[in-house]
C-alpha cells in the first residue's frame, strides 16, 4: 500500500506531537514538588485528626481511646516542659550572637542594626496577635 506524501507528513507530525506532549507531561511529573502548607497546623486540630484516624483504623475501644488521650496529654505536658527548659539556652545563644554582631559594627551601623531588630520584633508581635504566628 502506497501512502501519499501528505499522509506520511501527517503521521510524522502526529508522532512528533505525541512525543512533545508525553515529554512535557513527564517533565511536569519529574519536577512537580509537593505543596507545603506554610502555616503550622493548629495542634488541637492535628490531635483530633490523629485520634480520629487511630480510632477508625485501629478500631479502638472507648477504654483504649481514653488511655490514648491520657498518653497524648502526658506527652504534650512533657514536651512543653522540655521547651521551657530549652528556651533560656536559646535566648542566651541569641544574645551572644547579637553582642558579637554589634562588636563588628561601627556606631552608625549599630544604630541601624538596633532599628532593624526593633522592627523585626514589632513585626513578630503583630503576626502573633493576628494569629498567623501559631
């Protein structure tokens, strides 16, 4: 069977177009990244989701559910206590950093650095007050 030049050109064009579409789709899959939620989840909502998943998938009894909640409460308290113990250490390290940075700056730069730090603290306070700093 003899094919005309137009038919051959059409077939070659279809193969080329198919390769182009497949390549673009493959590139999209290869470079696709997961979407990251930049805002931290509310701990209570996260806990409810976890407890609901455990309850449904593990078929927990009411007694097991009560014990699970007690374990989660205890863990939260222990984690908070650990955070409180670590915070002074972090604050000391940060204060040391600020002091070292101020040492290397001239007086004009120190004034601008202090201004920058104050602006950053005010911005963080506004974020905490607006609920975005969860």
